């Protein structure tokens, strides 16, 4: 069983880029955009304040509405390509996925089942994944760690 916790999260300021794109462009968007965001943050004399994330708006299907980015300290200013944003303060279901990204859907499903057992009501406006492992530094997908966050209503 997936270990699912209900925790309170504080608001996090972010530097992000949002897009609506075909699902088959998702990987390329990540590969192109994370370096762009990191460079924009660095150009303002700032550093990411945590690992990269992807926040999804609605359930992905043939197309995906999402924003990706990094948490940052106060002070990031929109630069035309990358915008300042926030991950909201909320009570959330949180679970850890260990393994390749192709297995994320199964962990999300197990998390939804466990959340129902706990009586949690999901806020389906958005949810996000925090990528705790860098595939460039950890070549073994079986060791990748991704934190799943589902805000509650």
C-alpha cells in the first residue's frame, strides 16, 4: 500500500512557465523549460529554494494544462518568459512514488483510494508532483523519488 499522509503545507513562492500542450510534448517541454527557468532565476541573483515541480490544472488527457518551475525566495520578477507564482497553502494528501515516471499513474490511483478511505475530499482544481531525484544524476529509474501532492477541499 502507498503510504499516504494528510499534511498542512505553507505557501511557496515559485518561478514558473505555464502551457497547454499535447501530452506527447510533455517530456520535451520539461527538458526545454527547466533549464530556461533555472537561468531566469539565476539571472536575477536568486537560487531555486527546492526541487523542480509540475503543477497540473485538471486531469491530463490528450492535452495537458500545467505549469512547471522551482520554488524561489521572495524577489523573483516576471521576465516575459518565466513568471512569479505560488504553490498555495493547503491541507493535502501527500505520497511518495519511487520508480520510473511511467508508474506515477498507479501511485496517484493508490493515493486516491487511500484518501477516500481516510475521508479526504480532493480539491480537483490542481495537483502537483515534486521531482526529488534528478535523472541526470541518478541514472537508475528504479531509484527516482517523486512526491505527489493533492490539495484537499
